[in-house]
C-alpha cells in the first residue's frame, strides 16, 4: 500500500515547479501531527477551561493557565506544518504566512520553555525556602513575572520576523531565515551565532535550571522525610525527561542545518523525530505537570462529569 502511494500520489504546485511526490513517511508524520492537533486541542482546551473557570485563582493556577495557553497556541500551528510536510517541505503559504507562522512558533517556544523553568524554580523555592516563599510568592508578582515572560519571548522572536523569507531551493520554496540560504562566510557565522543564542536560551540554560531544581527538591524532600512513596520522585524525573526528549531533537535538527555535515536523509530523519517529539510535548507534557496535584485531578474529574451530564440532559430534552 505504501509503495503504491509513493509511486502514484503526486501533487502539482504550479507550472514553474516539478511535481511533488507525497512520500509515505510524510503521510505518516502529517497524520501524526494532525492527530496531535486534535488530541492536543481537546485536552489543553479542557485543561484551560478547568484552570480558568473552575479553580480558585492561586499562584499555581496562574502558572499553569499560561502554560496550557502556550500549548494550545502551539496546537493552532500544527495544521500548517502538516501541509508543509505533505508537500514534501515545499512552502505553499506565501511569504507573509512564512513570517507570521514561524515567528509565532518562536514566541510560543520561548514562552513554554521559560514558563516550565519558572514553575521548576517556584517548586524549588516553595520546597527548600518555604518561609521566603510564603512572604513573596503572591499572585500579583506571578502575573508581573508572566507578563515579563511574554514580552521577553516577543523580543527574542523579533529577529525571526525580520529575517524569515521564502526562497526557491532545488525547485522547492523554502521558508527560513535569509542567512540560512547563503553560503557566504559572514552570513554563516551569523547563522551560527543565531542558532547558539536560541540553543542557549531556549534549551541548555532552562534544562540545567530545571534539572538542578529537581535534584535539589528531591534531596530536600528525602532529607526532611517528606516522601512517603516514590511518586514525587517519579514525577520529577518525568518532568526533566519530557523536557529533554521533547526539545533536544528540535535543536539537533537545526544544528544539522547550521553545520551542514549531515546528509539530506539524516536531516529529514531529525525533522521526523522532532515532529514526533513535538506531538508528544503538546499532548502529554501538560498531563505530567497538571496531574501531580490531587486537587486538580478532583476538580477536573468533577467538571468533566458535570459537563457530560449536562450534555446528556440537554440531548434528552425533546
């Protein structure tokens, strides 16, 4: 069946370009992305509804409200990337959409990573410096910090809005930063500097902070005998592992483009892995973080059951 699709399924973009073959691998990845879009939109939408309307406003709910909002915003971009993959990495949406979609993704990426880092730091302070946390851990301060996160993410994503362009490469329209298309040495160095800045700010430093916080929390809980079961430690390990697994393939893919030492096939494999990790990130990471709290679990179950009961009652009314 896959061989049949590979040999017979083609899409003609326009007369100036060669026909684009729909590869079986691309179909599978696009299907995975669209399924993640449906699941992620449903799950994160329910989480956002519970956090925003059903739970008392606390510092924790403020953190997770914006975190889930960032995941929901990520879901909104997934159909565009599915189209991009189905057309064999040929950008058909135009220059303006290239700038808007990829810059928007950059904002969401930075916001998500920064919020995960803040949540880890908040847990560390709450566990290891509880007295300080009780005095300074307030909702107004949390809101100001989140506003700073969104502003910082917008500022860090501004270069993408400026430098993102479309250009024809090997009979395909590519959407990337202008310096990524050039073989010029100076532009190559700028591309490297841009990649290193994003890698440092959006992965390495946050990962080290999250890892350090989780290690200190685990040590403190063990020292104070706060752990009766192994669940908190498993959650800490899962949170670190999910961050690492979800974001490392994305940066490895961009590293392969910057250093240009990998074959085209390897680059495509890295893209596929990054796409799969992104799907896992959007669908599963919120569950890891939110379902730690017994209170959220109870409110979520009660709210969903209430919604379903109301739906059945409305349906039964003639």
